C-alpha cells in the first residue's frame, strides 16, 4: 500500500472495498479492516527492511549479550 501517497491509498481502499463486496463481506467490517491496515501502513516495516534489520540485530545482540552455556 502506498502509505505516502493519499491518492494511491484511496485507490487501494476502493479496490479493497469492491473486492470485499464481491465476496459478500459486510461493508462496515471491510471498512474497519482496511482502516486497521491503513494505520499499520503508517508505521510498519516492509519485508526487505525487516529481514535486513533481523540479519544485523541478531548478531549484534549476541555480541553484546552472549548466551551463557
């Protein structure tokens, strides 16, 4: 989702809502679900960023606080 582009977000909302309607989901619930996804898009990391962060943070964490044996 294009969290930084309001026009793209509106387009995605329309697409999501029409898809939900075609599948028979109530409009109110579909709107709530999209609102939650939209809030997450404001602060969530994308997959590539998450993977890179994990590859860096785990070894650093082990160097700072090694597991006792």
